[in-house]
């Protein structure tokens, strides 16, 4: 598409051109939405040509980056539903399609990669037509690699997608749909102009904060930034104000002229709410300020990332970070390690619980160590609506997995003869560990998953404490379902027995729910051979020495603290070790 429209020269063209980050290229996924302006000529039947300008926003497809998609949809009039001709429609594609339908956008269904040997365009075209409600012949068939059908797609976009509607003479109003931080130029704000015109060197005002800035540069992205004389109705481009703080250019805000300002702001977006929390700690404590700076810089490019300082007895100083999902967490951690050269430990991810005590007080728990003491009344946990799309032969395996994770079946629809859509209500805590991996392995990689938060429900949850020498160690605590508590306690006790070295005295490792012990393992003492120099049958002397040793051990026991090596904490807490965590029913 970029080549056909001529915005990228042949010699500069490369795969995934709009994906700017190395991590996007390696994984073959889009993380950040990118926009580009494409010129296109349409030749009519009588031979006359008309010039058009199309603004394309390339959005991620993964469920963790839905906020990027919802923002881009606000700035568009139409959506191209791109489906892989070898895989068919996926759960997250379906979720994004419903988002586009809610926004009343014109939908153009397209099957890509028809050049692949495994492609089955006829079957998947019928599937898409069934979902979108069109004729299978209306589904365009293209190949981005060979270029087949791309020009027909651009013609279809021109034909079907309505032109932007706005008043060019009204006071300027532009919607901010993204902002990124550039080291050299400060904050670059991407906007879509709805009314009026935005020109360089004029004063602009942000309607939510009331802050005013002078526009240093206004331009378009084609696909490299190009300064222009201004942006008119319906145009998408960027603004540079020289602001160094991205928080002053809030996504969803309305930009207007400071002199002749608009009265009514545009409807914005809802703020992305973190779903999964995890602690990030530097392995080297002296890297703490570097980590703080790195998180602040990363937040400039990623509005959905939240963090607050946190201290752990085991791991020292770090940050409690909020993510939209596991992929978001993984990507963030990888970017911190790559771009800022940090070595990090991430604690096992957990969700936010709401605990109502017997006396009516309410506590928000984001970390097991925040669990309130006293008699709990009701415990609420976040619930998700989950959609799984898979070949119909795997229905049994999927249902078995979801039932084991306390899931409730919501319904099931056949998309075609061979593919089925299964809807479940699942607790979020059950999804965030290894649910996706288990799903993929049970369905040979054919299943796709999409989930969205859908409120909360009360559950029988307990906090499992791990005691060493009768002392609770906060770092090892976890909030689990009562049915899974025994399995978790056993597993942790066994794991720590292997990880903690033998001490001078016997060390009991216990798992407890409140005051009730549910599992126990012993680490045996190192015995010094005090009888090494005793010869023969001097039994009374031997007994005396052993008694003396026992006394010494007792004394040590009372004052001795258990030495837990750092590796034990890392192994027990790190999210890599949670893959096989047992689940409740």
C-alpha cells in the first residue's frame, strides 16, 4: 500500500515499515498505533481522474492493546477488517470488529495472505460474511506480499468510506488520539482535526487542563514527519509545542485556538485501567533511580502504564506497576531491560481484590502483604468475559481447562462447520498466569483468546502465608482460592525446602491460612560429629557430649534467624516460576 501510493520509495521499502520498535519487528506484532497519509488517484469510467487523500492508522490487534485501537477508531470514518486467509478470524479480531461497529464505522472486510499455500480464502470469506452480514463475494482478497488486490482495496476505501464532516469556518477543534516523546523535539502530539483549521505559530489551548502553548510545528506523517502550512477539517497530523511533559498533552483532550476558542469539547476516551499488577525490582539496588527514570520515560510513550514506589523485605526498593495484561507486562519489562540496560526481577502478577470486613470497612488489596487482619466478610475479585475461537474438535479440551479455572459457560456459537466461538466468564486471577499457554498447548496453537473486564464477583479466597521458624515471610504470601490453597502451600514448602540451605538447627517450613497450618516441610540441621574423638564404649561420655550439643542447638534456635538466599526469593517470586501454579476449581 505504501509503495503503490508512492509515499515510500521502492529502495527504502522493508517489511513492517510502520512498526518502528525493534521488539515489534522481532515478534511480528504491532504495539504502538502509527498513522500515515496516503495520496490516491481514482480513474472514472469516462477516463477522468480524481485525487484523494487517505489517512491510515495502523493499530495493534492484541487484546492487551485494545486502548490503542479504541483511540484510533475515534479518529476514523471506516475500518478495514484484515483477516489472515490461512488462519481465519481470531477472537481479538472479532472484539475489534465489535468496537468498530459500536462506533458506527464503515467496515471493509479483507482477506490477506492469499498467496500462502495453506490459504483457504473461500472458506474464510464465508465465515467473515456470516459475521459482518455481507455477501462472500464482497470480501476482498489481497496479498500484501505480491500486491494482488491492493489497488482494488484502495478504490473500495474511497468508494465506501464517507468523507469527514466538519465546519471549516467554526473555531478550531482537534482530538488528540496519541502522544509520544521525542528526545530532540519534546512531546509530539497526534491529532485529528474535526472543525476549523490549525496553523503553525498560533496559540493553542488544551480544553481539559486550560493550558496554552505556542505551536512550533504542524505537519503530516507520510510516513516520515513533514511540516505543512496547517491542518484542515478531517485531516490527521502532528503538533509540536516544545512541551517536555507528556502529561500536558493528554490523550482524548480537545485542542482549540487560544484566541478564538471552541465552547464545547469533543467526547474523549475513558482512561485505560490496569488489570494486572506486578512488582519490578532492580537486581542491583543502586539501579533504583535509573529504573524510576526509565519508567517515567516509558510512560511518555505508553499512557496505560502506571507505577508507584514499593518496598519489599526480600527484594529491597522497587515499583509496583499496573499493566493491561500479561503481554503488556512482558513487553514493558523487555523494553526496560533493552532500552535502559537494566536487570530486573518481576514478582508474580496479581489482580486487585476488594475485601469487605465483618464490621463493614472496605480494603483494596493490590498485594498479598496488604491483606487486612481480622475477620473478613466478603471478598470480591475481578471477573472477565472471555471469548475463545478454536476448531470444533477441541471443544472438550477447552471446556475442561475453563472448568478447572472456575469458569462458567456463557454460550457457544458455530462460526462455520469447523470453527466454534465459546464464551466463558472467568476470574481474572485464573487467566493471568499460564492460561493462554495451556490453551495453546491443548489446541495445538489453533485457539485464540480475547477477554474484557466485566465487573467483580465474590469468591471464597484466602491468604496463604509461608512461615519460616514460625515467622511469616511476606514475600512468599499469595491470595488463592480456598480449594487451591493446600496445593499452593505444599508446592511452596517443597520448593523452599530445596532452595534454602541447611542451618545449624532444624528449620520448619509451614504454610498457613490464618492460624491453621496446612502444609509442613523440615530442613534438617547440619550435625557436627562431636563423637569423632571418642573411642570404644565410653557410653556415658558420648551421651554427655550429645546432651551438651542439644543444649547449644536449643540456645541457637532461640536467637538464630534463618538465612534465606536471594536466589530463593527470586525463584519463588519471579513470574517465570509461576507457570505451573495450581489453580482452584
